[in-house]
C-alpha cells in the first residue's frame, strides 16, 4: 500500500534528494550502495523501473496520486510518496516540475569497460564532455540508431544527473555505459586492446568522409566525440585510426556534438 506523506517541512532530511542542488553529493551521501540519483517525469521513471533501478521515494503533486502517477506508485510498493501542491514543490526543488513527478532511485554498480567492450561492435566514446544536455542527447541517439554502448572519459559529466536523464528520455537506463579507466589519450590503447578501430570526429585536413566504405566495414568501431569548443585533444586524434568528417554546405564547418553524433551513428551503425 502506498505510504502517502504530506510535506510540512521543506527542510526535512528525507527530502534531500529533491532539494540538494549539488547532485554530485548524492552519489556519496548515502553509506550503502553506490549513491542515488533523481529521475524526472513519468515516462523516464517507468523506464528506470523497467530496467531494474530500485526506487527509494517519490515526490509528486497531489493531483497525480490518482492520475498519471498511479501506476508508478503501485509499482514502487510501500516506499514514501511525498506530496504537496505545485507551488510548494517549486519552492522545495527550486524549479517547476513540468510533469509533476520525481523519483529518488538507487544507483547500480557500473560495469568495467572490458565487460562492455567484450560484447559490442559499435560504441560511442565521449571525451571530457561536461554539457549535461549534450550527453543526454548523445545517449538518446546512440540507443535509437543501434549503437551498443557509451563510454566516457573520467572528466565527463555524470549521465545520471537529472537533466541528462530527462534529455535522454531514459535511454541512459537502457544502454550499457561506464567510465573509462584512463583519460585522453591513453584510453585509445584500451579500446584498441579490445579490437576496436578508433574514429575521431574532428576538423583536420587528413579527414575521410563519414560515408567512407572502410569505416562502415570495420567489424568493431569506436566513434569518439569531443567538447563543443575545443573538440578532441590532438593527442587523441593522432592515436586514432581515422579522422572523420560530415560533409557540410553553405560554409558551415561543424555541427553541435549532439547533432553530429546522430548523423555519425546513423551512417555507421550495423544494427539499422
């Protein structure tokens, strides 16, 4: 049976997952397991539950108890369900809940890069990308366009930050991912040791077009993407097997990393 709790104290400790503006602290603030994260919107929460993530509590507007969150409450069993008006929830969280539902969930232990690479043929690798929206969009494109996994360098932003999870539409729960054990450019050796050819998306004169026949025929391919401003490190590009580009018109030299990733994944996927 649902444990419905009306919010009376905005500073209550049990509401920390919804009030702490430093999401990074939520990884370490619980002594058991690997920390927590918050998932936003009914669709995203349902996806996380379907992928085996354990819920700790729910936060929602009163009107959703018997509305669009009724099935979620039932799926979550007897965990606390904190509720209040939309105005109070906005004061509590610091933002307007566009779909009225948040869920604090337990993180899972991340797999090793070797575990992920062993069963993959097409992977996306993100180098030092901090923009949470871009990471979420890359995950969504990778999942939709048939890539097997996403690997991130240690300096990347956390894929389970709330904004990233929301932008990804929950695909961060569906697609295998983990952090590489080393940063740029040393992680290239990790990828090659597992049999992957490495393709850097970068603006250099020695690039090949993204529709190059050799790229498509590679049995194992890692597509490596960098930050919006500085892009990939030169040392990373130098160690890759390919430097690839998307042909452009009207004098445009590049696309946003999220848009570029979608084009690359569609062209180079072996699963669609």
